[in-house]
C-alpha cells in the first residue's frame, strides 16, 4: 500500500530525472497533489520535445546537416534518404537484452513493427498456420484477416498443445501479452510445442518483467526461434506517451539450434528491414525518450509498474466481490487493466459513450478517471474494448500507479456508478466521493 506522501516522493524523483535531461532545467517544486504531478510531468516532456526541435532545427527526413551521428539522449542515429536506412545505436529498452548479437529493428509504432514482421513472414512462410491465444490484440487479428490471408488463422482456446500440427505446414505462434493469465500459463506448460516461429508481443509487460524472461526460457528450452515485438509508447516513457515508437528484437538462437531455424530468423530480419523501408514505417529519432537506459530510469519504471500491479490486484478483487455479474476479464497476464461487461449487448458507439459517461461523472466528483483509449498513464483511464474471445464490446478500466487510498476511492465509485446504471438502465446524473477504503 502506497500513501500519498510516498507517491509524491516517487513522482518527484521521476520529475527530477526528466528535468535533468533539459539543457536549461525548469524550476520545479515537489508536487503536492496528483493533479500537479500530471501537469508538471507533461510540461517537462513538452520542454524536452521543444528543446530537441530547436537544437536540431536543420533536421529533415533526409539527412544533410549532420556531419556526425544525430543523438537523442543515449541513442545515436545514422540514415540517408527519408530514414529508409535508419540505424540506431543505444541501450535496449529491455532490461535483460544484453546480447550484442540480438538484432533490433525500430519502427514508427508497435503496429508498424508487427505489420512489417507478419507480412515478411508471409513471404518466407507462405501458407503457414498462425496460432493465436484467446484475448489477442484485436487490431493484430484484423491485420492477419485483412492483409495476411495466406496465413491460416487458428484461434486457440488455451494453448498450442490443443491443435495437432499438419504435415508439411509451418506453424507460427502469436504469443500476445494481452492474453488471460490462464492461457499464458497453459502455453508455458505446453511440452514439446511443435512451432517454427514465436512472435511474442511484449507491449503489455514491463520491459523488465519476469514473464518476458519466462517466455524466453521456454523458447530456449524447446529451441524455438523467437521475435519480440513491442510498442514503446505505453510503458516505456514513465506515463508520458513521449512519442509513437515500436520495435522487433530478433533473439539470437543458441549455437546448437538447427541451422535451418537460425537461417529462417536471419532471413526474416532481412525481409522485415526491407518491409519497413518500403512501407515507410521507420522510427522517428525525436520519438526516442532521452531518459531511457539509466539505472534510475529502470528503477523508477519498475516501481511505477509495481504500483500499477498492486492497484490492479485490489481492483480485480473488489470488482469480483462487488460486481460478480458484470466482470468480463479480471485476470489478464499483464495485470494492467480489467474489463466490465454491460448487462445487454452494446455496439461500439454505445459502449464508448458508456465509458465517456462514467468518466465524466467521476471527474465531476473530483476523481482521476479519464476517458482515454490507452493505458499506463498517471491517471486511470476507461474506454470501450473489443473482447475478441466472446466477440462483444466491454468497458476497459486501465489501472494507474496512483496512491492506494485514492485509487480505492475510484474503484468504489466505479462500482457505485456501474450498479446504479445497470439497475436503472440509465446513467446516473452524479457520483459522490466514497470515503471507505477497500480492505
């Protein structure tokens, strides 16, 4: 349980880190409220971006002004025409990725990374089966169904072990961090998985998560080629959405792994680089957070995510007891958000309005829940969400790293609002601030 004072001390450290990367640091006092924390952090982030733009005023899409490599914090960039040949040198976003042999390709977003990777897979593994876990990211599934139809989409109920391999067909596993905990664990307990490639979307796991390390150990044990794809926008910039940025890390195979598997991974990396060039999906140097890679950054990120996970466990426990008939999924493998299901089937527009009404009423009560379609912020966020497992629209509550007592109040207010709304069949006009704390 984190008190308000402990929270403010932690946020003051985050602010000091961000401020230290300004050539002319801002005069910042220790924040005295959650609102002030959020305002100061976005103000410093804006100053960092503005300073970068002013310093590199001659920077264009085609390099012409820099004699030496362009730098942003610890990252160095080298490119020629419109970043088509972008090379990036710098620290890994992953805390465990210390192998110089691992090849990283940066892209303009997480979807740019997985799009280029999947379409490259089609060229090298045409007519392969692509196995997807329940709860996989909706846009990734849409991408496969719309633009990678050569891959046969196989929707799993639990793990790859439930589907027999077909003679002559390669098998790709899309291992998504959006999956429920049950499917995540079932997959890691799948003995001798017959797979030719694992695409592991790590977006919803912290960059130092033990669950990422578990998946890597599992892949090494069964000698599975694996690529980590990630959006760095959500969890890798201390809650600021500093800029859209994605990557794919091709994890080097062990020396004893079959040559054919190693060659397939190397060829896939080469194909993806070409796809990023042709699709115009190269990363923007200005979108790399300059404060990434320091020991303090990693420590603060770990503490931040730990606070989110603590709050999330309390949220799931309270929703399970207070809204037993309304919970959709409370136990995602990542623990960053939970979902609530309306009593009747709603369309996307209706569910979006429901989330907006919920946030609007809680905001009137002075509670930090905002209508936003992402997660990892310094405030709670609610938005409609497509439950791909049951093909329905639900409301997603993204949990922040707010002080425990304050977030408990938000959770209780959500329960009160939801109960009144479902009972009356209409949105209540106001929400009072609860005083009790969740046990």
